């Protein structure tokens, strides 16, 4: 006779409805010895101003241009952009149908979060975070109004372990003339789910009363008695380690009280509570291993053209959400490797999302560096 | 008027027909300065026998079991398997349709390539490689004949940079009771292409004369006058940096002279030339930056059940191929980071596949460590 299944003990697969992929969870493996590479510890002793940092106020960048003496935030075009502004050259005739090329254009912007070289989102004030959110909204609207732009990707890449070359707090905004692979796939899954015949809860619905996969999911997590994957929530936003999380301490951050297609749809109350939860999530991250926690963060929302709150189209079925993908596994110097079976077959994790959420819930919301003082 | 498009200068997207994704190529960015993390150099001074290595002949492993005193290769079950043998516990009733769990079972095997602790595939003799290929075929047939197994994934994860904890030459074989995400996606794309209406070349065809996307692709690359993405080829096999490569020096290694669904379909001549090209590819890799080149390698083939050369079913449309995914970017200590825009939007590369192939073509097929002697 078969045993009774226990998701904290037995290997199993979980389905990710956003990318239509599975992840294998191997909770019984948590006890195996760690013999792999250990990363250099991240420096936490940074000066408030670094004369060699091209993002500190008044300094000169690698391309020879000068970074203004800004007071709060600063936005400028990346000196080494991955895509160039339209018009693009015309596509050539391909020598074979498997060798086609699509010229792609766009703009790459850099957003400096704060003049202080030594701070990160986790140590900025909620007012500072509100300024960053306003910058995100205005660049989203600005680039989203430019001819030919189909997607505006706001993201932050934090930490040397993620390949980020400069600790000065900053993020990037890449705007493209094509809808990127991951966003296009998510959109298809939002649309497919909106037509699904699953029995739905009393969760908020998308446009025209259609079911939204993330509204349904967030509502479910918040209302489960155990709330075992919820890390933190406030009136409008919730941070969960998603059921289908791939990264050990992955977080999905999203509004759960109503369906919201983009950051340009946020009310001022929703922006304030966005800043609040952003602060709480990143403080818990830093406190988990008492380090400046590395991650990639991305804001996912409906594609361009922008939509207005009074109008709606099919793309409004996309629900605003942020992904946090941190590489750390069990300490400040031991990371997860995306390699081997994961590159060749399927994503796999050992620690369960519920165990990760419990560890993050147990962290303080006072930053460890400020608690010491 | 628009400029004339030049793929070695202008940013563009390329389509990957195996996973239905795009990659952005930004060749104009090659000149930007490198300010990111530098990896510790890999040790090349290894002993032929390491008493602390659990894969060296006669030594004891972490779980307490003993590694036999083998002479050529050795295969054993992983002491810390990610999946456990069937029967699996029954799936529980999910509290919500977005919270379903599928128990997954299987077997994780380890294959030691050679008794010498200090060698790698690149430095083994072609006869040694033929023994490894025979082991791969026999484990594929053995696990593929076991009740419930749906896929057998053969792979090698090489180098500390890929999270590999032991330099002793070895690979792994994970067999699953479910078809993994990446393989399932590739199979769908093989099937879709077989029904496509593209005009096809004189390339080999899949079962029932249907077009095979990889036979068509390999035939095209081999027959292009420039052969600009071909790294090396022999009578049966070709190694190309694929048109849609994501990793800087990614290689797709596959038979191009006939359609072959799995390694169990290989003739003895095809096995010999497989060993030959495996040696040539890995020698060029090591010679590129004069280091033990890290990579993940995976053998992709039709799912289980096994098929026999005399019979055929729809899954035989899958064409045998190997992916090599190496992280290095511009030296033995500078790697590519899969982060930021790539985790959040779309894969992106700077150096073009054609430039990468030219660099690998320029490498010697005599290993740098043997050339010194
Ligand atoms: Zn998303
Ligand atoms: Zn493949």
C-alpha cells in the first residue's frame, strides 16, 4: 500500500501557471553535505561617497559623461545600451527559414535610487522608496508613449553574485520594440487562464469579470488558514514564496485586493503601501543571512501601449507583479547553481517554499545594520 | 533611409525553434569595459589519485558506502538522489486548483568516466570515450526499461563555476517518472515543425518522411558556403554554435547524415565518430582560455519507452543532440551572469555566435596541457 504523501518529505513536482513549467521539489535532500563552491563574502563596509563610483553625484562615467549632482534620484540613458533607438535597419532576406533575424530597438535607462553609495532599498526610508516608485511610473509612461516601444522592463540587479558591477543603489529600465519572451509567455498564460473553467473563489476578477490567475492565486494564499507561503502583507500588497518557486527564497510581490494591470494604474494609497512592503521584504532578505542580500527583481505588467483606467483591452488581463530571484541557498556565501539537470531538463529545488517562507517570516523588519547602532 | 542591416553590428533577435524563445544579440556592446565579479581561477594541479575524493577507486563516499576499485568506468546510484524509486505515495487532494502536487519518482545514477582523478573528457583517449558512450547507452536502455520511467537524462556538470563539487571526471543520469519541462517543450516543437509547410532542403527526414527541425538545421549549417557557425565536423557528427545560442560559447552537437532518435539507435561507426568529435569539442573548449573549461552538457533524445530501429512512433521525430552550456565569457575567470534582464524578460548575448564559432575553430585539437610536454 502506498504511503501517505507529505510535501515536506516526498519528492514531487509543482506547476507554475505563469510560465507553464514544472519545478521538482526534493525536500528529503536538505541534509546532504555541501561540498560546492563558496562565494567571496560581500563587502558591507562601503563609504557614503566613493570618488571612483560613476553613479555617485558629480562623478564622471566610463563613457566620459558626467553624473549630475542629484539630490534624490537620477535617471539617464545607459552609456552601453544593449539595444539602440529606432529606426532600426531593415531585416535582411534570410538565407534559410531557420536563420531569420529581427532587428530590435529600444532604450536602456539607468535609475539611481539615492545619492548615498552605501545604501540599498532595504535601508532607504519609505519616502525615498515612494520617490523611486514615482520614477518608475514616469519612465514607464514616458518610454511607453514612444513610437514603436512594445514593452518597458523595470528591473534591479543587486550584488556581485548577480554580476552587478557597482554596489551604488540603482536599477535599470530596458524598453523594447518587441515583446520579450518571458513576458509574452506570461501573457499567453494570463489569457488562457481567463478562459479556463476552474471553479473560482471570491477573488478579484480581471476586465469584464474574467478570472485572473494571479488575483485568484494571491487571494487563495492570503485566505488559507495556514498562510504558510505568505512572508508579509499589508492592506493592498502581499509577498509570498510562490507555490512553484524555483529560487530558494524567491518572492512574488503583488496587489491582492483588486486587479491592477500596471504601475500607472496605482492609486496614491496603493503606491504608499507598495513602498511599505518593498521596505519590509528587502529588510527581511538582508536579515536572513545578515548580508546585503543579492537578487534580481523585475516588475511585470501589461505590455505597451499604455492603458488608461477608464479604458480596457485584452492585455489588461495581465496583473501587476514583481519577481524577486535571489541566488543564496543556505548562507551569505553558498548560492544555488542553475546548472546540470536544471539547464538540461527541469528546475529543481531542495528546501520547500513553505520552509523558505517560514524562515523569512521569522526575520525582523529592523535592518541588522541599524539594529546594531 | 534605413541603414543596411549587419548582424555583426546591429542589435537583433534570433528565434530558437527548439524552445520557442528569442535571444537578443547586442554585438555593438562587445567593447564595454568589464567591471563585474571575477571568479577564482580553477586549479589545474590535481593529483592522479586523491585519498579524499569519494570517486577515486577504493575510497569511501559521504553516505558511508565504498566506491569499488574500478578499472575503466563505474556506475552507481547517487547516495543523495533528488528523486526516489517508485512506487510513489499517492497525490493528495489539492486545497485549490493552483496548489496541485504531482509525486515524482525515479533513479539518480552517477557514472565515473575514468579512475584518474586529474583527467577530464578532453584528455581521455578516444577508446576511453567509447567506453563512456557504451555506458550511456546501457544505462539509457536499463533505466528506460524500468516500469514507470518516462525520461532518462544523461548529463555532465563540470567545474566549480557550475556548482560541481568534485573535479573527478564523472557525469550523472537522472531518470524520471515524468517528462521534464525542457524535453516536453522541445518535443512539442519537433512535432510542430514536422507539420510545417516550410520549403525543405535535401536534408535527412524524420519517420514517414516528415521534416525534422534539427536534421534540417544541421544540414543547412554544414552546407552553407561560409560554414560560419560550424566548429568541427566529421563523417556523421557536427558541432555548431547554434544560430540562437544563448551561452557565449554554447555548442549543439548532433548527427547530420541521418535522423537518429536516441543513442540506442547508433551504429558502431556512429559511436566511434561520436567519441571522436566529443574529444575534439572538449579539447577546443579547454584550449580556448587554457583552462579546464566548465560547462553543463546534456544528451537530449526521444522520451521513454525505448523505440527499436525496426519500429517507429510519433516520439521518434525527436532527433538526438547534445547541448553544451559553458558559462565563460572572455577568460578563464570572467563568466556570463544569467541575471537581470535575462531572468526577467529575455535571453541576451553580446558576442555573436559566428564570432564565438570562429574563436573555437581557431583553437588547436591538441590539448594545451599535453602540448607543453
Ligand atoms: Zn511575471
Ligand atoms: Zn535539446
